[in-house]
């Protein structure tokens, strides 16, 4: 299942960057933690490929945030 929206890639990319910064974590570390190639994540962040529900779930679980927050549906970062 793919998640699509005009603003989705930008909001999700910004939220993902924010979560990584708060944890002093790199995209490389995230990729290793969730088993995703770095180029794949880069393509998704830049809107060249869509995030799947599975991608979002894995990222949210690994970072300890909600998928709603990653999607911009919650105003503040919350732990699940």
C-alpha cells in the first residue's frame, strides 16, 4: 500500500529530519536499523519514490514516534 499526497513527501521529510536530529542519528544509522538501502531512503525523502505503510511503520517504530506524527497529523512529536 502506498501513501500519497501533494504535501506528504515534504512534511514527512521534514519530520524525519527533525526526529533524526533530535536523536543525533544519521540517515545511514536509520537505514541500518530498519534494513533499508541508503539510496532507497534518499529517493523516498526526495519524493522520487513513495513511502509505503510498511516503511512508515518501521521508521516510526525505530525512532519511537507515531506514524501520524511522521505524516504531519499530530502537531508535536510523541512516543508511542
